[in-house]
C-alpha cells in the first residue's frame, strides 16, 4: 500500500501523519480520505511537504489539505506556520497568484427564475467582465498614485469610487484591507502590469459561475449566511492578476539573493525563504500585502459588474438584494494568534491553495458571523458541485484554522488538452446538465475539463470527517463564464 511506502500513520478519520525523518523539524499532517490521499502519491506532493517541515522556525507540523497536489516549492493545499520573531517567510508558500480567492454573492432569485435566461445572463456577464489571458479593463484605468491607493486601502478605495457597498467590507476576509501594505516595495514593472487589470477575470481556473443551491446541510448556519435551497447565487474566482505575479517574481530574486548570502539550507530552490528579520523578507511582505489588497479590489469590482449584469437581464433593482456572503483568500501569508502548547502566540501562517476557516468566537470574524463561524467557499471543477463550509473549533487545534480551497488538479493542462476537445465538453455540459459555458477560448475549456480535477465531493467529505470544517450547503452550476 502506498501508505506504507510513504510511512503514513493514521491519526484520525481522514487525518494521517508523516513522522519526523531526515531534516524534518516537525511531523507533517495529510488530510484526506484514502482515495484522496492516494492521488497525492502520483506527484511530488509528499516530498514537497517534507521539505516544508524542514524549514527554520516551523511550528507544530506542516500540512497539506485534501485538494493538495504538487506546486511551486510548497504543495498546493499547503499550510505552515512560523514563529513571528524567529521564523521565516517563503514566497513559494504563497505562490504567484497572490490572494487568488473566491467570493459568493446571494440573490433573491430562484434557480427557476434564472435558468430560462442563463444564456443571456452569461453572455452579458462575459461582455461586462473582461476575461482571458492578459485581459485589460476598458472601464477602469489608474495612474501610479491611484494604484498606490488601491494597494494600500483595498476595497475601501473601491467603495469610495462607487463600486460595491460599504456593507460588503465586513463580509470580506481582513475586511478587504490587510495591514502593512507598502507600495514602495512594488516594482515599476508590477505597477505597469497592475494599472489596467482592475476588474478583470483572467484565465486558467478563474471563472464566474451562476449556481443553484441544491442542498442545505446545516439549516441554522445556512440561514445565517442567507442561503436556502433553490436559490440562485454567483461565485467569483480571481486573484491579483499580473500585478501579483510580478510581485512574486521580483521578490523571489531578492529573497534568493539573501538566502544565498546567508547560506541557508534549501532542499529545493523553489522553497527559497528568508528570516523575517531581514530587509528582503519585510520588503516581500510589504509588496505581497499590496497584491492581497489589489486582489480584494479586483473581485469587488467584478462583483459590481455582476450586479449590473443582473439588473440588465432581470430588471433594474434586481441587484439591490444581491448581497455578498463572504470573500476568502486562498494564497496568503499573514500574522495571526494561535494557541501552541497551551500558550497564545503570534505566528505567520502561510496558506497556499488553502482557506482560512475560523470557528465561532474568533475576533477576526465580523459580528454577523461571529456566533456561527466563518463562511468558507469551495468551488468545484467546471460542471461539478461547489460547497459552502463553516469553520470548526477542531481546525484551530489541528491546522491553524485552515481547510481546503477547491477540488485540486490531478491532470496537467497539457494532458487535459490532449485528451479533450473544448467544443465537445461545452456541448456535453449543455446537453446532459443544461449548463451553459461561455469562454474566450475553447482550448481553455479543455484545460478545465471536470476530470482534470479531484472529486470535490470526496475533498469536502475529507475535511468534514477530519472535523476541521462543517458542510453547510451544496451548489450546482447553471452557467459558467471563463477567460
């Protein structure tokens, strides 16, 4: 069995441990039911996880969520926390698409209301929200001074400019503005790339999806989130675009330079890191936070145009009842307080392809959700279910209040294109499930074929059985807009 080959020890339902070995400073935890864990053995996920467990200042254990797979340095789905004074920061622990994330918008429309107009709606969304590789906004262009405001103020900037509503702010992780953003740490190249991409979807796995709430699992929590069976909702998945990618590229170079200067041990060059006390680490954090805030603004502006699109298709005033449920970040490093060995300590948590999932009572949660826990939005692959989860107390003890972020790839984009014809997938989804897909490129549809991803039902079952998140609601797609 592969579990024997990887020396995995079962620690609970859907929880396995890789004991310390070699240079590992802490053990590693793997979350997943057996069928999910087995898929992680098909690439370098466990090797990368062991490397993360070898980093200086790591606390408790390194972790990978059930949607985990091989990434850049850290595995996708990786979570690790480091001491706030003696620890490190690793750009590979955040990734290139800084604050790639997802938000869910509820509507007062039913799926039955939306389905007859799903083609018109998706075509309108496609026209109103720029998408595709290198896509640029024709509606918003900022100069460097205003880009600095975006980067440091987050969605407060957007609301002041008339995009979205003030009540949206509290329903965004970090209230849409992470502290400590330093625009002086952002290169001119990154600024150039960021000026024209606010409110753009991008390509790859980013999407807009109109969905129907199919099942409610925790009715009281769902009611608090404003969700009910048969309701139409919209999911928005995008990140910091070329701005964040350039921030990562720029600071990987400077962090590598510092690591070489200090002769830091590196099991993998992609896992380059720097001690938090260094100027290079602080500069990366300052720039990364700018990209985090940029991504919050990007999704916020997209949501504004989604609301306008619904008004266009269903009549003026439709958007007035379209309220944000929550917005979560998937790729981020930030300081949080967690209990370690019975003591509250400040740590820097890296989540890469993982979602914060705080339980009821955490001070970071807005008052509206503080008594039930944080909404967690989990997109599936194109044509499959998506979920809303809620944070659970056990997640704080086990994984610094973290959970999965999606379904997780099991097939490379190249292989997906080799196996599939995009036009066939689009036709099949429409003919078999009534799901309308609108994309800039049929090849992209092939890249994102449903079988290129893990079974999202099994991924979500994994975090539920592990006890780190609870299932609140299940959604099904009605229409998909992709770059």
